[in-house]
């Protein structure tokens, strides 16, 4: 009887799993991928999509085509619940599927903020609602359109600058960043300096130390009692767990992520694996960033195959000194690693090359 492997979510790590399964299909294993869409966005290129440098197709991996090459069954549905004890998952339309092994690569969603009825609020994660709102506002000609991006990390900076560049020269659109701390507080000082310079160049106002308490239809209320106007509010507010993680019996960390061992196995259910944003690696502070999901992909693929073949698994070795690349709206970017920070148009060209090469690995032959 064939064993079954359920891949839940089409994140960056699972994309690599599918590529490796296509190259070396496992014997006597029935593999299925569950994802609500037949394609998945590559996060590294999303600011470029917003700015207009890329089309949607440039930044999407075709999951369905990858599944075809890997002989993996594709279910275009979300997984709503997972019972690890009984090795059963519940998908859309009331479907139930048994499995022997499972792997989660769900990404994450933006941390919510209290919102009053009637407020126009979209999130950076998942990206579809943001792109729909941007397209809608492209044609808006009313005066005084104010867009507030709430958050102080890389995503907030990249989205705000991309929007400002997209609408450059349009006088009736104003983009600003609202953050409860300092902008890019955890980044090197030089990164922060270059980002603030880019904000000034693109006319993006930065409101620091401004904690948002509630979003209303026409304004944002801050904890200091101040209210600022808004028409569209974009949440780039950091990590919140995907809904499925609240509906499983997997061990979870304090932030709601699935708690995994260095082999990327669930700490209380070793027949289930997790990677990327939805996983919290025991003993390592791995940032919630797509670059680490990409790095975990090859090891996840190798360990899944090893598990299926009853062979020893390897540990993930976290390298905290990853290259950080930050888009600046126009075709300029910042690169930072090991205390060295550089910026300019040539950094964007370098980033563009890295991103396109990654996408090419998963393009149809």
C-alpha cells in the first residue's frame, strides 16, 4: 500500500520540494499539494510588482505545472484543520484526507489591528487584497487620497516606496509610514539612513513612535490621543500565524508558529514537518522572512525523502548573516550583510538578477 505525503501550502520551501520531487520521484509514495491558488507569489519581487517594474506573471511560480512535473496531485483548496494524532486533514468543501506524513509551508499573515466598520484596510500578507486595492486606486481622481502604511519593518518601507513610485507625479495621492517605534529599528544604522533618504526623495512621510490603537473609516487613532486622516490603510505589521495553525494539535511557540526541531519536524508529532514563516525552530531565532524559507527548502526536501526511506535526517544550520536586500521604489535598492551596507541602482540590478534566477529554477522547461 502506498504511503501518503501531504504538502500543505505552496510557500517558498515547498516550491523547492516540488522541484526536487520532479527530479527524483519517490517510489511508492502518493504526494499531494493543498493550496488555495494554482500559483504562488515570490515575495522578493512583490515590491517591484507594486512599483510597476514587473508583471504579475514575472513574480508568480506556477504550482500546478510544478505538480504535473513532479507527479504530485494538486488540490486547489485551503486546509482548514489538521489532526496530527489521527493523521487526518480537513480541506475545503468538507473533504477529509488521511496521510502518513505531512509538511506545512503556510507563510504568515499581517498582525491585525482593531478596525471599525467601514474602514478600508488591506494587508501586505496575503498580497492579493493589496494588489486589488492598488489597482482600484490607480483610477481614482478625487483630491486628498491618503494612504497610510502601518509598520516599521522592511515590508512597510518597500510597500510605501513602491506605492509612492507607482503614483509619482500624481498630486492627489499621499503615502506615509506609521510605526510604533523607529523605522527599521533592528537594521544597521546605515540601512535606516538610506531608507529615510529614499522616503524623503519619494515624498513618503515617516511618523515614528506612533502606536496605532484603532483604524476608523477616515482616520487612525493613535495611543497618544492624536488622530490622523486616512482613506486606505495598509497593514505591514509583522508576523501573525496562518489560521490553520490555530486549528491543529501541533505544539506551538509563543508567537503561534508550529514548534519544530532542527530537522524541521514537529516537536510533538515527528511525522509532520514545517518550514518558513509558519515554523519556529527550537534553539534558533530565525526571522520571519522569505529568504529563510528559501534556505530551508533543500533541507526540507532532503529530510522528507529521508523520512520516507527510513534514513537519518539532517539538522538545519541557521546562518544569521543572511544578505538583506531592500527595494526603494524606483530601480534602486539597499544591500546589507555582516555590518556592510551599500545602496544604489546597481544593487537593484544585482537583486533583479538574483530574483530572476530564482524564478527561472521553477519555470516550465
